């Protein structure tokens, strides 16, 4: 008799879980789902390359919430409830428990529900994620307390202490009072020759959100290597230095600037001065290096 009662309770719980999955699938139907139509392999396969600084910064900046959560239950959605799932993937309805709120409103409850696409294993089976811990980059869903929507296909990552430490570091930079603004393009660029042979100065003025003044200065002196730096304010500092790699200031430049100086932004009319501005910009981009991403895509 006790066995039958327990079985009945389990069936009720399973029906409730399936009902939640169906309800969430409808609530987060197209167009919300394409944003994470393929989950990051790193979410289910920890041996794959982990996220780069650019990955973490992009996910953190796009999210209302950054949550460490434990997965309590999972259910695989039927194909008709999971439009757009890529071959080799399955869409899961997940119920989990909040462990730590790294960023966002403190009103997030203990219970969470979300959808995520995960890659099938080598045998074509859905991985079992129950009891595993994950880091989630997500937004809230208006009118559905406890329901979140992932901001990107890579927005569920397998939690590790090292990854959490890295994410906290990026969040600290983003929330700092002197956080650099988001760069939206190049406003103007101008090179001026000096009095000595081989002497020049190039000023590159950047466009940024909030009309925040940002400029790059490239100096060339006879017998010296070219030097450049970034001024994050009204005053152009000739002693400014390049940003350190793997910092938010580096990310703002390396991951936002175009690969080449737009011709429309080059104010010089003299062909030599224009060529110098282009060369100095190429020097800056070379020193910044590639904006490497392992799990996200550039917008």
C-alpha cells in the first residue's frame, strides 16, 4: 500500500514537471528561443575549451541576472514543443535551486525554471544534469516569477570555483564607478607630421555610448618605437598607455573597433598623412590582439 502511494506521488510530481515544461515552452516560444538555439558545448562537456574573457564579458553585460544554481529536475521537450533545435541537440526544461546570486536583483527566489539546448552525448542520449551546478546568464520573464530566459546559446556553463572567480572579477569591473563606456565606432582620425624626420602624432577619437570622450594617441619619435595609449576622458594624456589584455578596457577596444580605419573617419587630405593614420591604427589593432571567443559569437 505504501509502495502504491509513493508511486502515485511520483506520478503526480512527473505530471507537474511536464506541465511546467509545456507551460514554459509556450511562454518562451519564438522569438525568445532562437537566442539560445544551440547550447554551448562547454555547458555539458567540461573538457572543451572554457570561456575567454570576451565570452564572459559579453554574457555578463547582456544579462539582468548571473546565478549559480543547482539543477534539481530536467525533462526533455518533445519536438513539437522545441522548434528550431539543431541536429544533435535536445531542448530541456530545467528546474533548479538558486545557490548564489552573483549579479542582479536580490528578489530572485530559491526556485528557478528555464529552457536550455544541450548537445547529445556520443551515444545520442540526453546528458543527465541533475544535481550538477551551473552558472546562468539570464533575464527575468515578466509576469512569471521564478522563470528565467538565458541570454545566449552559451549562457549555461558548468560551474567551477575558478570560473565563478573569473565571472566575479568581470562583474566587479562592469559595476565600477570608473568602468569604461561601450565603444560604438570611430568618430575621427587625424595624423600630423612633426618638425623632425620620422616624427608624427595620430589622434583617433572614438564614439562611445553616453557621448563619453575616448581617444587613442599614437606617437612616433626618431630612433624610438611607436608608442600609443588611450585617454578615457576629456583630457588627452600623451603619457597614456595601452590597456592590459584581459581587462574591461581592453575588451572595449579589441572587441568593438573595426579591423581597419574607416576611410570616412580619416580627416587627412594629404595621401601620406592618410596612409600614416591607417598605419598607426593598424599598429593599435595589432597590439590589442584578437578578441578571442570560445563559446559566444560577436554581435
